[in-house]
C-alpha cells in the first residue's frame, strides 16, 4: 500500500512539474527557408541570436532546398495543416502566396496586432512595396533582398583602357576594345530577372496591365514594347559579334567565366558580392545596371529580387506574437547590418543603411553600396515591382524563348510573340485558380 | 474465401498506391485548383486543350520519343555486344563481368552528376575531347549537345542491367543446341542471328519493356541534374515536365492532365507490346 502511495505521489508530482514547466516554456516557432551554404549558416546565426536575446519564444530554422522546393513544401504542409509559422517565398512565387487569400497574415497586421510599431516609411524605397498589396499594405516581410548590378574586372578594363559603362550606348563603344584585349566583354546570369523585369524598372516601362498585376490577376496581360525588343536585338547582335557571352540558363555557368577572368563584366546579384570577393584573385568593383539613354525617362531605380518571409495563417496568438517579435528583431539595424555585411544582400531599413554608412563600411568596400544606392535611385510609375501568378512558369517560358533566340532558333519578334501568348495563357489560368 | 483473403494484401497495396492516386489524378485533371487548397473550379477539358495547344508540349513529346528510342536501342545494343563478348571470355571472366556491372549500383542522380561533370561547358573533359575534333559542345545552351549528353549518360547507366540479363540469357542456351548449330554452319555471325538471337528473344522482349519504361520514367534524376533545375531551352522529358508544372510551378490541374496522358500512353504501349510483339517471341 505504502509503495502504491509513493508511486501515486510521484506521478502527481511529475504531472504538476509537467504543467508548471509547460506554462513557463518558450513558445516554439518554425521557420522554413531556402538559404543553403554560407547563407544558411548566417540564418542559423540570426536564429540563435534571437533565441539568446529573449526567453519567451524559440525559433527553429529548417532548410528546405531551393526556392521552388521551399514554396512547394510550404504549400503541401499548409494543405495538411502542418504549416510552419514563417515561410520564405521568393519574388516569383509572391503572387501565388499573396493570391491565396487566407494563407498568410500580412506582416504589417502581425506586427500591429502584437503592438510592435510599424511604419512602411522605415523601409528603403526599392524594398517597400514589392511584397505589398495594391493598397500598399506590406504582406511579406522582405528578407534577403538583392538587385542586379554590373560587376567588372578592374584589370581587364585597365588593360583595354576603358571605364565601366553607365549606359548601353557606352557599352557598345567600349566592348570592341575589351574584345581586342582578349576578353569576352559581358555576360549575365538571369535573363528574365535582369534583362526583362529590371529592364522594365530601369527604363520606367510598364511590364503588365492592371498596374503591373498589383490590381488583381483578372485580365492581366504582359506588355512588351519596342524598347525591350530593341534591347534583345542588340544583345543578339553583341553575341554574334563576340561582345557578349551566353552560357545557358544556369546562374553559375554564366558567373564562372567572370570568376575565371575570361569575361570582363558580369551582371549578377548584389547578393553575389560576398561570394565573388572570396573567389576571385583579381581586383573587382561594381556599378549600376546600365540603361539605354535613348529610351525616354530611363535611369530610374530597380526593384528587389530575392525573397520575403511570410507569416502563415492558422497559428495561435502566442505563436503569432513570437513571429512579430522575431520580425522586430530581424529588422533591427544591428541584425540587418550583420546580414548585409556577411552576405551582400541589402539592408532593408533606412536605419540599418545609416548604421552601415556611419560605421564606414562603404569607405572600405564601396562596391557593397552599389545595390542599395541603385534601389534608392528616383523611382517612377513602374518601378515598384510586379505581381503575376504562375510566374515561375512564365520565367521558364522566357528562358526557353531567350535560349532559342541566342542559339538562333527564333527571332526577336517571334520570341516575344510566344512569350506573350504562353505567358498570357498562364496568367489567365492563374486568374481562374484564385477566382479574383 | 481463403484465396481472396490471401490476395488481400496485394490488392490493398495496388489500390492504395496505384489505383487511388490514379483516380485522384484523373479527377484533378478536370479542375483548376488553387495550390493552397482554398478552392477548385471545374474546367472540363480545358487543362487538356491548354496543354495540347501550348507551343512547348509537342516539342517535349517529340524529344521524349527520340530520347526513348535512342536510349532503348543503344543500351540494348551495347549490352548485347558486351554480353556476347563476355560470354566467350574464359580466363578472368568474373573480373570482366564485375567491371561491366558496377555501374548498375550508381543511382540516377549520381549518374547525372557524373554526366554533368564530364560534359560541363567550362571544365568538362568530354567537351575538351570533342573540341579536339572540332565540335564545340555547349551543354545547357545548345539543344542538340544537351540531348547528346543526356542520352550518353542514360545509356551508360542502363547498359549494366541489360548486360546482366543478356549474359544470363546466353548462359541459359544449352550447349547441345550451340554445338549442333556449329556443325551445320561455320559462320559465327550467322549462327548468332539465326540461333542464339531468337533463343534470346524472351530476354530481349522483357528488356525492351524495362528499357522503354526506364527511358520514360527512371531517367528523371539524370534529366534533373543535367538541366540543373532550370529547364530553359533544354530538352526535357514528359515526366520531367509533369514535375516542372506541378511541383515547381504549382499548377496541379495542368500537371495532372499531363500525367493522365502519360498514363494512357503507357497503357497503350503495354497493350501493343503484349498483343503484337509477344506473338513473335518464342518461349522455349
């Protein structure tokens, strides 16, 4: 009997202990991301920093593969009711997740509900509205934000006796000299992102109807005018004259020849900065993405690429509060500055940018500032971004047609006609899936 | 009742893993579905017409046909040649056989990775080799070059399986038949085509089906690694396109419609094979 009593009291004590620890335990939140390699390590550092900074919440980052795989995993988990609190979704997937009404809680709401101050003006220009809805409410919290810039091999330009070009007209003048000096003058790593989406922004040109798609997916169609067609005719001409190198759709395949010193100038992401500085053995620098001076109103800023963090719906208030407090931590100037320095992605708030400036970071590494300066160039009507569904496939269509164009299987006119036809069909299909 | 009970586990597996997903695929091929599952709209045959009228689908289907033909034909041909030669080796036979078979253990994505390394446009040794003959290969840029690399990798990966089967098939042919044949005919070449080859037909027929299925479905890993998850202007197979649209692009309806077509295709292929070809195969 005595024995039984002892056991019973132990059980009771254990149960009490259990409840008491539960009530003091940190709330767990999960963060699914697509940051591999060095970037993944920095993500873990951020999570550890947050967990160490407070006791109420505990965040666990989980690496889910590529951007596409992460989005697909998040969607599958949502359908099974097992979604993470925070899901990282890339630029091309933004319309999918924002279009699914009820899948996410807007970042702005989650911060305001938790009583954390939010002012969209705190965020730098090119970042501010990319993941916002048509009313300007921020839906996704911009995370790793980058923009296409021009990297150049300082030795190569010196050898050819030229300066880095500001415009494509200037490029056409200096390219033959670089070729003579034994270099492929130019390469780029992402034709849809750099020569299509950001081409539109850099020249302040409309990309799609319905306010670039922000006003709803119904009847949104792609808009391709003369400037972009002329640009691709010029690029094809450069390729044929040996002034431009095209190495396929893969990002790395196009960056490698620049890293090896064969290509003099390369258009890539401002987020590539950290990687290049660790790889190349020649002095390099960077400048803005060139534009065509001949296009009226050109020279406007670009918008961000990369990805944002979305707070998934269907979670408890406690967990949502933790998400808000994590977002607050993430956007603090110290964390943003650390992220900027470690990875090359731009800081997303003005305060973090000021901190980097004050710290003298750009005096020692001026090239690291190019991305953020380009994002804060004066904007225009068409520079805040785009919002189109099934955009992953639309980019695939672009890559296919551009690839055909580069290998001479199609013409500029036919390529854009096909992109418009296939792209608009995808947009129409997407509009039907969401019914808005 | 007992026989049915004994069949039950097998039937359950078939139902859960094959029939149910197939039914789901057929159903969702008639709907346009929001990826998050908030709603779906019945669109009738729209998914099928959209797919068949898209500029890309025909190109992918044509490539799949060409790819399947070359992979099947070349991997069967090379394997048969190697098996016939290995069958005649007397000394160190097991070493030869092991050397020819080990590739079988390589997983398709790893095979694809080896292919990528060999054919890389910047550092690939195969590219350097072909450059000596004046062929400037550009995998990922040139459609033909990329197809070539894919076919070579897929064939290389498949030869060992065929080799093992052909070799055991050859060893199963009775010595007395072969001896009788060699009395009748002195030409080894003719003996092979008139005696050995017909006797190998059951093995060959089985391998033909296995290889077509391999080229259609199992080469997924190789295609994925060679195109580096970026289809671009590269050749892809029908199965890979199902993945691209469904899992990369979150177009569930369109992707389901494609898998339904693929299912029908395999169904027809199997019927043709068993109805027409099998009649000409003699099982001894």
